[in-house]
C-alpha cells in the first residue's frame, strides 16, 4: 500500500483501513480514526482502533475536540459512508487538510470490531 497515493484520494475502503490500522500498531503510520455515528450505534458495534467518537449531529459543537488533529491525517467513518462524507466536507471547510472517508462505512469493513 502506498500511503502517499492514498492521501491524494478522498476515500479509502475497509481493506485499506485494515492495513492502515496494522501499520499504526507498528508505529509506521499516524492518523486519527473518527467515528461520526451516534453513541448508541458506537456502543452496539465499533471498529477496533477508533480514536474519537464525535457524532455528526454534534460535530459543529464539538469540532474543537478535533482541533489538535488539524495537521494530522483524519479518517472519518460511519455506518455506510454518508455521514462520514458530510463530516469530511465540513472539516475540510474548517481547514482540516487531510481527511479521508471510509467508503461503505462499518457495514463494508471486515476488520476487527467489538
């Protein structure tokens, strides 16, 4: 996987996220995985490796929680990719430069979940 080529895209798929999480565990990649689903959805099932839960419904009020990550790679994920795409656009408008969307969301993710 070429990380440089991923950064030029808007979306990644579940298999790519799995690889990225594995690289992060080896300290070979740094990113923030943000789940933008509601808390009850997160509590029901979430991707192992999620760093922040910031529901899309509260993103405009809680964006300051992500301010420290403005220069980092952020991967937004939700159930199917719609809300995370909205979060991606919102964060980019606020100056977050490196925001990727997990296409297909947790529904298409085959990696570890709880």
